[in-house]
């Protein structure tokens, strides 16, 4: 009942009223009276539930009301605001638009007297010059202007102050009298001037408005003001504007500081995050410095490390990391920023070595080295923060401002100190970790060294007591001897040693009574399989050492070395035997020690030197011809230096003992290690003087042959059967009229042989070539010349055979005998003629002559019985005539032959 | 009763009648004891020998080279073709002093000498003392 009664009263109130309730961060309408519904577009039900912002959308009054509501709820006291213009978006009646309102926010309390609702009452406060009486004006003035802590003022249409309270004079940091002579524009900060002017224009155009802007006091202090402007109307004419200025500088600064600190915290956290995640690498620090430097608006951020010089004991500082803004040039590569003597920068080092920050501004610095640095690096102000580790200055972090001489604020310094502290922790952690890691590694190395030396090494280490019994045996006994240490401990060492070596070793060990250490000669030691291993031992007397109390025996298995030495001796013997079998000198050159071992049958046979001379270190290079030595050395260096080369062949002149020079051919095989470096050169040196002389002679013979080929009319041919190439001399073209081109065909010559001679010639040549005993070949045949003429030739050739008797080369000469053959035929013809003549002489001429002689014999003996004398005379005459006729005939025939010969010519 | 074979006959083979007469005269002058027969060519001589081979043991033929019908060489060739199973000794009596003729003559196993015309007494004496027929004249 009571509630309804109150609600009825509330509904009937003649002022627009709303009841707000705080719900979360918002203030929402829970009740509205009839009056408010009449001026707003919303009906009663629509307005319920709307928030403050929805009731007064985009209006400056909202923050004021929120502050007021908070104040009312916290104090449970009424709060009054006004008069203000309310910019109702949803206003129903236009007359209400320019009304001024006094706002009263009244707490509605619950049973516990806690304010739970706010009664929001609007009272019309429209200023009306005609209606307002003087008293009300005075009261208003007193209440709203004179006593108001905010700046209240009025401006004419030009912006000149026409009235002002002390509040605005205080904000402007100028006397009230001075202010009333001024315009508002000089107080506007340049960047906001246009914005402020626009709001002023709105005010004098009749639109009340509120805004926030930056101003400068007469003393140059920045002020952030919340300005409300209301048009001043006299007789419905706007003559200026009222203004209310609320100084919210501190609020904004606080917000800024808060934001800055928040940012600092974020940056610090980011900085730490980077250091933790990525460690203290230069790249990480550059990234972190970039973030921090930009945060504190520095132009350069850097880290210097301080190191004590072992020699001079002086502290040297060096820049390790640097970040710069676009206003500063990097100095990280400046050599003067490295190894800088701290003594020369006492003004810096003073506070830093006491773990205090250092700040400086250029204009505060006297003439000193630091000032020079400021000027060189265009530094206006500097802040250095020490990095202190274990009470020593480890380094420092620095910040340079190259644009302003800056006073570093405490907040900045504290923030950066915190940052430097975190950095120090990171460095300290890293240093500790590094030291720990180094110690661990050293320990690990020592353990591995011990393990390598004693447990897994190639040496057998044991400790003997004075009787020669093993007290300790290293695990290496398993690898070396196949014996477990337990198999040896407690037993006499001499039980394992070859009987033939025991006495000698006992004598050698006896020396330990007088000397600390004894190295034994090689001896035999029985392994697990009963085989004898060759060992070499160093025994050290450590009986007096409390940690050992025994004789430490360090034994090395030299069986392999011993066997290798025997093998090497065997190889050397083979080398010597090989050298005896050859005229060559075999050598083995150790390139690492420059030692050469030479094997030779008899140098006297080769160069005439004695063995002593040969074995001298510089013997070989000192006898190489001086003209050949540089080239030889270069070739040797080039080939030995080339990892791909494994063979070297050289030729040079080598001085004999009689001063003459032999021609030597040296061929060597290079042995390289895994890295490709040449470590040995094994080769043979051959005296090729005789061979060279033969080659020279052959060369000369070839030259002569070439000349002979040019000089002769015979066609000389040189057939290389290995390459199947035939070289022919000029006669090929000049005598046989063939072109050079035709010479290229391999069966060319054969194809030019007369078909009737081809088979015979080929058969003859094949037979000659197939018989290893035959070195000459000759054949006569006919060929067709290049111009088609037929020629008779005699082809003679010499064959050069290899050791197996195969023909490797044939050199021959083709003689054109066509002319001589023609002459011979002629001679043969003549001979036949002469034969015929001789025959005729014998038979035809001598027949009557012989008859005549026989008849004459009858005359001589006067024997006319077989033939009467007259008949005899008649026959004699007949025979004589016959002879005469025959002679006449012969002369006639000879004359005919001569005529024929002349005609042929 | 069988007829006794005469030891030898001497054939003068030449186409020149005067030469045949001169040969005959020289043989007679040297008192050769055998029958002298004259033939004018080789063919005639070959036919004579073949016809007489049963009656005569041996024939000494004084043979000229250059003859018609069958010359001396052809006569010698004829004996190579056909053996007559009788001893035939040929002395070439030619006017030729040509060396080739002499060399060629001695290539036949029937020829025992070569005599250059005219045939003289000394030539006949020399022929009589040739080792092949010496026994016929002692």
C-alpha cells in the first residue's frame, strides 16, 4: 500500500523524473514518471530498462551523470548538476530542445540506509533575462560562478573574455584582470586550435556543446580541459557564449601514467620473455633493445661489457649490442667504442662502480672526454644503468637521447633499473650456467681422459707391490691380453713373462731402487690364449705415494709394431732385391720427415757415386742440372699439392761423378693420407741417356728421311700398320699425278694396280708380311696413273717388325721403270735382230764360205779325182757370188733397222 | 743262218751336195773303215736309220743344222719322241759359229761333238778319238 502510494506521488511529480538502478557497470531505468514520458518519444513501458547512454545518447552529460551517480551511491547524499543543456535525441517537443536544466540525483535508501536507487530529477532552468530578478542572478552568480572550482566564463562573438571567475584565471595561470583583456585563442594548443574554434562557432551559432581539448597556460603548462559552451541569448539574439572549463589534466596525466606504467610492465615482461626464451644472443638483445628503446623514446640503447685487462689490470669497456632510432647513427662499429679505458671516463665509472645510475646532459658537462663523445655522437642526454654481478661491475646498459636534453623521470629510471636488474639476472644466470657447463665439461673430459688412458686406452696399466704381484690391473687387459684383471691381480707379473726375458727384466726392475722410472726393452708377455705378445713397459716407483703405494707399470703392446718392423725389413729386402734386378734406382721418400731411402744395384754403373755420397740428404737435388731444378720443384709442388694426382713422371739432367750429365726419367707413385695430403712418394729413377740418344738419332734419321722423300723422284711411302695411315712424298702427285685427296683411301694404291697384276702383288705382299724372317719385299707391276697412263713400277719395301714378328711399319719406294722397260724392249728387239744377223752369218753367210773353204782345200792338195778342176773352179765362183749376195742383203737390212730406230726417236 | 750285224755306218746328212762330197772325201782320206751313207735332210736320215737298225749296231751321224724338210734340231727332237733301240752318235757339222747353236747342240744326249764347216782331216781325226766312239776306230 505504501509502495503504491509513493509510486502514485512519484508518477504525479511535476518534474521529469527517472529512477536508476546500478546493474553491473551500467545504470538502467527502473521507473519513469508521467512528466518524463511527456517530453521523450518513449512511452512509460519503453523507457523502463534503458541504460543511461540510451536515454542520453552521445551526450557529454553521460560521464558527468555517471560520476554523479557513483558519488550518490558512495556518499548516499544528493548531488546536483546544472544548469545544463540536455541533448535529448528522442525529444518530443521542440521547445524543450534549448532548455537549461538543473539536475538533482537523490539517493533512495533501503532498510539499511544504503542507497540502492537514484532518483533522477530534471528541473527546468531556462534562463530568461526578463523573468529573472536580480536577487536570483546574484545567487546564481555566487553559486555557479564565483564559488565554482571549475572555470566559468563568457566570451563575446569574437572570443574575447567578457566575464570569468577565479577558477578559469587559475587554470589559465593569469590574473583575472589580464584574462578579461584577452581572447581565448592564445590558450589553445596548436594541434587542437581548429577543433576548439569549431566548437566555439557552434556555441555562438546557438548550439550548446561540450568537448575535451588541450590548452596551454600563460606559463606554458599543458592543460587538458573539459569545456561546455552555451549560447548567450539577449532578446533572442545570440551575443556570445557561456563557458565552463573543467581542468582534467591530472586525470588524463594519471591515466597516461597508468597507461605508461602498464606499457612499461608489458615491455619488461616482453624483455624478460625474450631473454628467457632466446637467451642472451646479440640478435635477441637487439630485438629487446629495440622494444625498450622505442618504449622510453630513446634514440640509442646499448650494452657495454667491462673486462679487466690481465696485463695492465685496467678496466676496458666495449660496446657489445646496440639499437638506434632513425635520429641516431650506429656506433657499434666505431673502433673507439671497443677497448675503451674506463680510467678516462671517471665521471661515468664513479657512480656505476658504486652500482648507481648515471645521467648527464650535454650542457651540464664540463670539457672532458665524455663531452667529446656526446658531441661526436650527437648525444643530448644520457642514462647509464650498471650491471653488477657478484659485487663487480660487469657492464652497463645505456640510453642516449639525441633530440632533447632530457630529464629522465623517476618512473622511467625505476622502470629501466628494473629492466637492467632483469638483464643482470639473465647475465648472471648465463655466466653461472656457462661456468657450470665448463666445469661439467672439464669433469667429463677428465673422466673421459681417465677412461681413455686407463680403462679403454691401448696401454695396460698395473700396480705392483714390492714382490712383483699385481695390486691393480686396468680393464684394458681384456682387449690387450684377453685376460680379466681379476685373473692377474694377486699373481706375480713375472709368471706371465717369457722365461728367456725374465732375468733381464728383473735386472731392469732392480734399477727402481735407485731411480724413479725405468723403461724396459721389449719382452714377451703371455696372453689368455698362451700366445706371446711383445710388450714395452715403463715402470714408475710410487711406493712412497700414499695414494698408490706401489710400482706403476705402464705397458704397451708393440706386437703389431714389432711384426710390422719385421715386415718392413722384409719389404726393404725385397726393394733391395728388386733394385738389384734393375738398372733403376728405387726410392721411398717420406714427405713428412723428408727422409729418402734409396735401393740400387750399383750407382757406379749409373752415375759413379759412392754409397756414402748417395745417402747424404741433399745428394739428389744438388746434382740435378741447375736449369732443370726450378721447373722440377714447381712440378713436384703442383702435383703433390693436387689431391687428385697419384702419379708423377719427370725428366731431368743428373750430374755424373765425371761432371757429364745423364738424362734421367723419374716415375713415382704418391701415397696420400685421408685428408688427401701427400705423405710418401715411391718411385724409380731410370738412366735414359742411351734411349734419349737413340731417340735423337731416330729423330735425325726421320728428318733425313723426310728430306730424302722430298729430294727423290721415287715415290716413297711410309705405311703405319697400327694406325693404317700411309704417308707418301711429293712424287705421288708430281710423278703419278694423283691428288692428295685420293691418298686418304686405304686401298687406293691396290685399286690402281693393273687387274692382271693385282692378285700376284697382293699374294706376294701377304706372303712376305706373314713370314717373320722376311724384312724386304720387292715386286714389279703395272699401275694406272692419275692421268690414265699406264706405268711399270718396281716397288721395294723394308718391313719393321715388333718383338713378336708382326709388321708395324713398312717403308718403301716405287720406281717408275716404264721408260727403262721401253728401252729394254727396244734393246731386246735389237738383240733379236742381231741374233738373226748372227744366225744368218753363221748359217747363211758361212755356209757358202765353208763350202768355198772346202773346195779351196781340194785345190790345195791338187785332188781333182772327186771333182774335175773346172767344175771345182765353177763351184768356187758360185760360192763366192752366193757370199756376195748374202752380204749385200745384210747391209740392206741393217740400214732398214737404223732408219726405224731414228723414226722411233 | 743269221747275217752278222755290221759294227757301224756313217751317215753324212746335208742338203748341200758339194758339202756332202767334201765330207765324204775327208772321211775317205782318213780311211774310216765303215760304210758312208749320204742323206739330204733329217727325215731321210731318220728313215734310213730306222730301216737299218736291225742290220747295223751303231750309226755315226755327221749332221748339218740348216736343212729343208727336217733340219738338224728336228732330227734330234725326233729321237726324243721315238727311240730306235740302236746306238746313234751325232756330230753336228755346221757352218754356224754362233754360240747359241753350240750350246743348244750339246743339250741333246745324242750329240757327241760340234764341228764347224768345212770338215777337215784333223776334224775327222778328232771325231775318231771321241771317247764315245773311240773303240770303233782302234
